[in-house]
C-alpha cells in the first residue's frame, strides 16, 4: 500500500485556512477503487477525510484505516441515504465549514474538488453538484448507459422546471456544501435509500439555498456503483413524489416537515469510529 491520506491533506501551517474542509466518502465494497479515488484529490485542498463504511464485505473499512482515514463503521447495512446521514453528522461534529461528498467507486473525477469549493467560498453557491452531462456525446462516451442518460435528462428537466432551477444533472453523486446547508436542511428526516439525494436537493431549494454545478468527468465500469432497473424505477417515482410534495407544501395545500428547517431536535450520532 503506497497511498496515505497525509499526502493530500493541507499542511499543519495551512490547516483550516479559509475554513475547514472535510471530504466524506459513503462507502460500500469500495476496496478496489478507494485508493484511486483518493489519489486524484489535489494535495492541500482538504483538512480531513472521513469514510463511512456501510457493512462492506470486502475489507473496505480496514483498508481505509490503513491509509490513515477516519472511519465510521455501520455494523449492519443501512442504505445509501443512511450512510450519507452519518457522513454529514460526523463532518459537522468535526467542525467542517465545507463538506465535499465523493463516491469512493472512482466514478467521479476527484480532481474537480477545489473548483466546486471555489464557487462556495466566493459566495456564488451554497450547494455545488458535479454535472456528468455537459454534452450527450461526452456522457455516453464516458460509459453512461443510454437508458440512464435518457432517464436522467427527463427527470432533471422536470425538476428544473418544477423547482425553478437550471442544473445540468440533478442526480450527481459528487456534491459540495456550505456548513449552513447541512445545519438547516432536515436531512435526518429523509429516506435511508437512494432517494435521499433528491429529497436533499428539493429541501435545499425549499429553504432558499443557491444551487449550482460544475462539469465533472465520469467513468462507468464494473466496479463503479450502479443500481438495477427496478431500483432505478422506484428511485424515479420517489423523486417525482418528493417534487410533488414540495409543490403542495409551497402552495400551502399540504405542509410537510420534510421542508421545514431543521430544529434543535437531537441528531442521530454515528455508531463508532
């Protein structure tokens, strides 16, 4: 093992300059791609890296610890949304001013981390997503299946029109947040499954945060995470339901706690390091 997280962290002299940056990695069976994902993060950009392992069966957590990452282990598989909840709670607990969420499956290009953070630091955006779809050819050449591309385009169009946004990709797994977003968005009320992502963005819009995106190259290969057609269909339906619920909430036809600011309710805590 040649990689160690210390090679990409900011130096002690520069630590936390301009705000503490914490990268979080929601992981499940990512041992084959973890090192490549981390090695692409430009040196001197982040102050800490936290990996939350959702009961992987391939030694992901042990590998991450050997690389010097902070590791939180779920004793049982709790789902992608639940993994992110633990990621964000841990990052806030560590004093993060900015949080970058990166999938450790090497699908998204980690080299764009400082660019995404730049738009937040400048006060242009509060949430920045990595858009996989700058052009159709680029997305398909990167290996995105045609049906996935078409479904993404359709859902993103509906969400942009319904929510008054202009994002290129509402369903990206590469995201950066200002601390205040994670403090105000009531993400603990969200699903533990994949629709967590959609709910979070709808909540961000509902609470007045500014969303933007940057182009990010992606790679589709055997080790890259993906969900099957059935789960993708369920995800699409649940996404549309989240948008519809927000519409009813905005029109004051049906008030939903999903779109009310997070209160001082006690947050769930990560299981253990």
